[in-house]
C-alpha cells in the first residue's frame, strides 16, 4: 500500500519519498490544520546533514573546480554536464525577447545582488536526484526579491499582447490579487516575461544559493521546519498569498517566498547534479525544473517534502496550473 504523510509517525523518513494516493491526499486535506501538522510531522523532521561539508568549501574546490564539476579536468574534454556546471557557465547565450517595447537593460529596483562565491548545493540525505551535496562556485547575479505578481505581469500583457493567464478575465487579473504571484504561466510565459524586462530566468544553482545562502541551510530561514514561515500546505490556506507575507521566512539574502506560495520555474533542463551516478529516464531536454514548493504540493511529493531549498521538481515546460509562478534574475556587471 502506498505510504503517505498520514502514516504513523514511526514511518518518519520513509513516507516522504513515496508518492501518496489520492485517497490519502483527500483525507489529509480534509483534516483540521492542527491535526494535519501532527500527522505530517514525518515529512518535516530535520534530515541528517553533514555540517562539516560546509566548512570545507574551499578545500573541495581543488577537485570540483570553479564550475563545480568533479569529473571535468581543467583542460576540458568531458561531455558530461551537471546543473551546477551549467549555472557557472556564463558563456551560454540567452536569446533576446523579440516582442515590442523590450526593456534595453534590466531595472534592478526590487532585485537583490547575490555575491560571487561558493555554496553547498544539493544534499546527500534525501532523494536520489538531489544527490550529491557538492560545492559550487557561481558568479555574482541579481534576483528578484519577490515572486512576479499579477500586477507586474499585466504590464507585460498590456505592452506585448501576450496571452493572459487562464484565471484572468480578458486582460484583467482576479480582483484583489494584484500583489499575489502570477499563476497559470508556463515556462515559456515566464521566460518571455523575464526577457521582456531585460532579465532572464534564474539558473537552478543561482536560485538555490539565493534561497539557502552559504551555510548549507535546509530551509530559507534555517535548519528547523516551521509551518508559520511560509505559505505551505499544512497551513490550510486555499491558494496563494500576497508576496512577502512571511517576514520571518526570508532567505539569508532577504528574499521572500523561496519556500511555499508558488513553485518557481528556473532556466535549467532536468539533468543530474554534477558528479551524480543516478540515471533517470526523465533526465534530458523534455522537462524544466521548478524550485521552492507551493501552497499546494501534496499531490506529487507528499505534504511538505518540497519545502527544503534543495528540492527539485520537473514538468513539461508547457504546464500551467494554480501553483506555478516564477521570479527573474539578471547578470551582474
């Protein structure tokens, strides 16, 4: 029988990695928030983490290299490329947006500068596609402090004639939702918006560094789960919340909603981490990665398992639903 977060607390650590059944999902969703938190504790317990790894970042760079790939010699020659390496490779061109009134350069207001340097990406303690924990060095970049809102996205729709999200009425977003994250956007929609702004989607490694900082933390706010620091399924809130609603849930760089509210599209295809020996038939160019979890994510992973900063989800880039959104990034001068 498929395990789920409604399993007994003795199943801590086992139920989290297994897809839950629809029946269990509906059962959990119908429970009071307090009872739901009690029964789902197994998905939110602190995983084992090697803190010494974070203190050995500089030492690890001798093997991993600036690109974060332990298998690639300095002279090149390896064809294997992981997400950390791709994120560090700023030579990869990004095509410009061809729509009208494209901003010639990004407006950095409302963006946060993430400094160049090393950070610990991934984890050795959980799902196979999150392994291994590795040191990655990436250059400085800017990233939006908040998720892109309906109000932001309307400027794009009005200026370009781009098709509005499915929950809008014509070119008008739902009443009272101007400061909520835009939803029902595909990867292509998110990519087009960011390019129109003179920006781009963040790469996975950039997103993860912005969310967890350089101390290898599990959640944007630290290592201990707290259901009151994000718009997550256990809170029982039916839908998105205004961006920036959780002051105590900010990342080390002051970014809001890096866990919960909406899943966020990033630029990368679904590939293994650098140095991983895990082979999945899903790897390749078919899927794009999303990070951060959302207000509603039980149906795919099990309640709360998407909350950690190193979590990875992957979907066809055409997918749109009421829990997918995004934020933009930009290269630093």
